[in-house]
């Protein structure tokens, strides 16, 4: 690994230039804009318009932004030069947060809106897609988010997309989807893939698992807790190629280049008007027509003697954007030399009209004044001198150029030591050493046994991944496990999460209860469960009295627009609920009583405080309730009755002093979310 030394030149260095125009920018921008605008719902009220240009090996893409003059509405779109839209966002200012709400339309209706939008906005998208449900609608803004799976020749792509539907307005608020027309697809048919069994064997042989000590901060005990676990041995981003059975390194770094344009005249106004563009859009195109081309700005940077940029530099990225606060266009340019052994990196921001350099940085893998400078990262004698007896637990890792700590033969994920020696002189040193007692791993299973246990609980299947090589982007099929990453308990072989808790799969299942069938509150409880609101354990215990801590856990998270499952015995969750309750003035000082049961009257007070209406509810004398047994706190109960959150019994009584059950509060909470 080479040390990178940065040299930053002064900003605002002026360059001489000859006037040129960005022909490709303006002409292509107009073409894409005319194609995109009818598909995204831009109306005449959107009088403001700006654009941004991105150039890369994958082709040019454009960011278009429309807004109303007052800024209350905004539509933002990114599209490629062939008209394929990769992102869409729509925003409309509201009068403010009106509290959490349940969705006003079904998931099926929202999905139909999403599918219709996708067909309209991207009719020429070249790949098969599938829209799938991704959880419930947001309690905060009523938006239901769906996932989009992209298929390459029938194989799912790991980089997918998403689409959000406002279930109140019935409109799409956001959309994104993967697209890279320059990516080479490195397979013809999934029939040529190796089987899952062969992939698992290759995984154990060429990647494998290693025993480590993982850790998490336990807020219940207020200390860092270590536990042994098996994790993938090789570094992140390595998979088994589904065609070859070899290790595939997935590289997310882009290798991109740009091309420049020549001179052109400004677009004729009558041509723009005929294309359906607004005066503001025409102005944007005219402005871009007057800018220095990408090719010319690159050459001017190379030719500037003050900057001393090597002539073999190649532009990796050239982005054109507008600073709306100053109404000025800028180029952001990244350049790299072709000499891979002594690479030089340049980053420039320049005024796209005048050529003025706004910022400049150059870094290289060797020092410009000391060509013979040498960096090393391993010196056991220095480590021993500084770390003393601890040094014996550290082993140098060539891959990371640092020292890993091992205890009982297992790597400690959190701990390590790093140093840099410049021509033999120590210039950097750091060490992390957890001084704790580590659990024994004497009876741990082997790495192969852990891998076998892992694959009996996780589906290992082929997916497509995008990787970048020097010749550009490639779509390659690899084998990957299904779902989020989990570790393996080295003694039981069971999957565990980051807190060393066994993963059963129930965490991803929707809430369901075995004890509410036929209960009067069944539909209310199930409706809350669809949003992930309820109690853990598979039973709701509907007729059990609800405690203050359970009620406030449900109320404080839900009133903040979040789902919540009450975890029995979780002091961390309870403390968080009380902190929220205090911050939101739902409970007052000295009112905390975790295990106290709550009356209907007190529950009503908490709800009014959560709504933020206590200032109006506290004036008892001005309220009349329909209940003969309500003589105190009449404002709280009267307001909730008017909102449809609470009601009395068949005899017309509210029973304010009666202790409330879980089922009764579930009905209150449901009504609160649908008021």
C-alpha cells in the first residue's frame, strides 16, 4: 500500500481560453428534456427550472429540477441520454405535521398506482421489473414504499429500486431504479450456472468462515460486551462467481471518462417553443450553449503552467452543475494519470463560463520532492516497544496493512494496531485494545461446520451484481445468501444478530396473535399489527390490564410516526419511551410508575398530551360531555369523544376510573391514528 501525499494549489487561478460552446450538452439536454417532461407531470405552474449534467462511460445523464416560484412544489428527475429515467422525486409543502395517520388506501390499490406510474414514466426501460411490498405505509406521512426488483435475463439484480406512493393523495412521491446502458452482461443463460451445492463447496474452500470475537455496547449493563461468532473470513465484497466457481471481487469504484463537444449556435427560440419547452427551460438551454465544452475545459487545465498537471491525465468524471444561489455554472472534474505505477490524481472545480479555477487538488503515490520516499506499515520491534506485553497478541495482516489482535486463537474484530513509517521513521501509530475477559471458545465447532450450519438456515442463490473494471462496468452472476447478514453461534450453529441474539426468522414475519380470534377488538389489533404495532410473543393478552410503561411505549413511538413492538423486559426500550414521554410532555415530573395500571381517564389525558391539545383541554368549565359519570378532566374526554377516539358504553357511561385493558387501548390507539 502506498501513502498518498496531497498537494493543493491556491484557488481562483485564472486560465486563458478561447470561446467555445458545449454543443453536446445543449442539444442533448434539449432532446432528453422534451422526452422526459410529458412523462413526469410538469404543469405550467412550475415556472422555475434548473439542470445539471453528468458525463461518464455509461453515457450522459441529466438532472432536471422544476419548482413553483414560491418553492412550495418541486419535481426532480434524473434521466439518461436515451430518455430512461432513473430517479424521480415530487415534493409539496404542507401546513405542518398533523400527527400520525394510518393509510387511507389498501396496499393493493397503492401497488396498482405504483405499477401504472412505472409503465408511464419508463415505457422503454429495457429490463423486466417486479414491484413488491416493503412493509406498511408510513404513519408519519402516509407514504407506502414498494421495492423494485430488476431482472437481468431472469436473474435478480442486487441493486434494485424503490417507489413511494402517497396513500392520502394517491400520487407517487419517489421513484428510483438501477440503470447502466454501458454495463456488459457477462453471461448468456442461467442454465450455465454452477449449482448451489457446488457454490457452497467453493465458498467453504475459497472464502470460508472464521471465528472472531464480535462486540456490542450493552445499554442494560453499560459496558462493551464481547461474544464469539463465525463470520465470513474473506473481506467484504467477495463472492463466488456463478459461472466459474471462482472468487469474484465486486468493485464499486467507477472507471469513467468523458467526451467533449464542438461549437454550436444557441437554440432558436421558435424551435424551443414548438417543442413545448417553457421560457425558463429555453433560458437554461441558452445558458448551457454559452459554456466552455467539457473537452476544452480539460485541455485548459492540462495546459495551465501554474497547475502543472501532467499531460497524460485522463478525465474520469466531469459533472456540470449550477449554484442557484449565485446563478453560476461550475464543472467538477476528476482526473487520473495513465501511469498506474506512479498515479497522479487531480480534482478541479472551475467556472464553466469563464474558466476560473475555484478549487484544485493534486495527489500522487510518490512525493514530488523525494522520489525515493518509502512507506512501510510493519515493524514488530516498534509495536513491542510501544505496546509492551500486549504486542504478542497482534499479528500483521498483509491485506489491511495493519495488525489484527487475536485472543484464544480468534480475531477480535474491534481491536487492531496501525502504523506508518516514512523512510524508516514512525509517522503514524494507533492501537485499540479492549481490556476485558473474553469468553472461552474451547468447544467451538469448526469453520466448515459453521458454514454448513449457515447454509441450512440461509438460502444461497444466484444474483446479478454490478462491478467496475478498467474497461468499464460489468454485470456478473454470483452466489449470495438470502436476506441480511447474520453470524453463526459457534456452539449451537444457530444464526445470531449483532446483539448475539438468536435469529429465528420470526423477526421478519408480520405480527400475529393466537388469542384474539372472535374478540371484539380483533380487527383493531390486527390493523395495528399490519403496521408492526403491538406486543411480542405471539399473544396479545387482550383482557389484561395495560401498564403505564407498555402504554407509553406504544403511544410515544406511534405518536412520533414510528412502528413499535413492545419487548418484554427491555429496559432500553422502556427508558427510551419515558424519555420521549417527558420530552413530549405526555407525562409530568414524578409521574413515572412503570408497572402501574392505567385508568381510562389517565389514558385519555396521555392521548390529549400526545396530540398537543392539553392547552385547550384543561379548561373544564367550557366543556360538556355526553357522559354522566365524567366530572373531572372533562375537556380531555370531550375532545377525544368529538374526534371519535373514545366513546362510552351502552348505558352512556365513560367509566373514567376503570382500569383500561390492552384491547381497549388498542381501540383507542387505532381511532387516534384514524381520527
